[in-house]
C-alpha cells in the first residue's frame, strides 16, 4: 500500500476556497488566480493524496467525494493552525506577549472578571492566559515571585516593597448566616454576641499573611482557603462570616442566607489594587488587562473590611 504524499499549504488553501465558494471559478476570483491554476492545483493535491476530492462528473458544480469530506476538517485545521502561528509570531515581533499570567483575589466578583476576560480573548486571540484565583496575600506572593506578571489584589498589597499599585475598585462585604443560625434569629444582635458563635474566616498559606488575623471576633473559628467552601458552610448554618455582596445577593433574596447587623463587624468595602513588580513592567496585553480592571475604580475606599 502506497503512502500519501505531503500536500503544500497553497494546495490546501485552493481546496478550501473551492469548497467555500462552490466552484473553481469563484475560488479563482477569491484568490486572484486563473481557473486553470485552481484546477491544476486541485489535481496535484489529489495526486499527492492519492484520492479524488471532488466528483466532477454529471454536474457543473464540484461535489465533495466521501474522501473529500473526510479530508476537509483536517485541511481546515492545518490552515487555521498556520494562520494562528503567523498571528502569534507577528504579535511577538510587535512586542506582544505569548502568555500572560494573571492572579486575582477570590473576592473579585465573577461577572466582573468574566467580562474582562471575554474582552481579552477577543482583543488578544493569540495570547495564552493563565489565571490564578487566590485569597489574601497569595495574590501578592504570586506577583512577587514572578509566577504572575500582574495581579488584582485585596488591600494587603498596599505598601509591599518592590510593587507598583493602582486602585481597582472595591466590593461590599456583608456579615451573613443561615436563617436558622442563632444570630439570624435574634431581633437585635447585642454587642459581643457574635463572639459566642463559630466564625468562618477566609485565610491563605502565603508568607505575607501566615498567622495573621483580620478582624476575627470569635475565639471559635474555622479557617478556610476557599471562598466557595465558606459560602457552602454558611448556607449549612455551621457559622457566620463576611461575604462579598454580589456572591450572596441571590441567597439574601431567596432567604437561604440572612444579613446580620453585627455591631462590631458591619462589613465594609473590600478594595482591590492592580499590582505588578517594579522591575518587571507588564507588556501590552497585561497592561490592557490592568486598564480594564482599573479604568472604573468605583468609589474611593480607605478602610479594610473584615473578611
């Protein structure tokens, strides 16, 4: 059994043009080639592969054979791969990064993150994105050690040596608990009452915040590195804690969580900062990402909320 030859990219483009336009003549007009050149190129491609790609008998319009239909998807993949390669190399020649590593604080609302990344994919289709979602000091740590080129960090990034920062808005935090929780059933929460109940606290294992507490009221606490797990445990009534308002708005509306009027922990605004290392300024794609997060800063924030 003979092996097929290796077609050229030009032959594959001729083949795809005939399929897409429906005729040799139309393919020639699209590619600015004579019809005879298109016909000769397709014949050479069929000879290289050892199969007929078009049924030319009994019709004026070329019709794909079974072999032609089987080859079509692979031909498109090859052509698109080459186009992608050329676009990526052009971007590199123009100074565009091949890859961007972005670290974001887990408190960043998912719709805001999703909207920015959807636009990023449209603006920079050749740039690979690696996303890290972390809590507290872990975002800053990723940028410090070079694993992320830019980050959207919580307030802990402020004043870190070697980092540049720019404000990137804030999110409202609210203390919540399940409706069956004792604090939720109180008509009015007395000062100090929250200390008598288990508090669910977001934490991380980065050196920047290891062993630190941030406005933890209760001597009884569970430390969770995952905001989704904290959300689930709050809904189970295991404890109380602060959560980003956008994440629990549906729960508050449905009654699966209740907003608590805790005198010592009223929630507050959790502010974000865009960060990068001073000695590693972001390239064009990473700088574009930062601009999307920092272009609409929201209201100024001066306090650090309980988490």
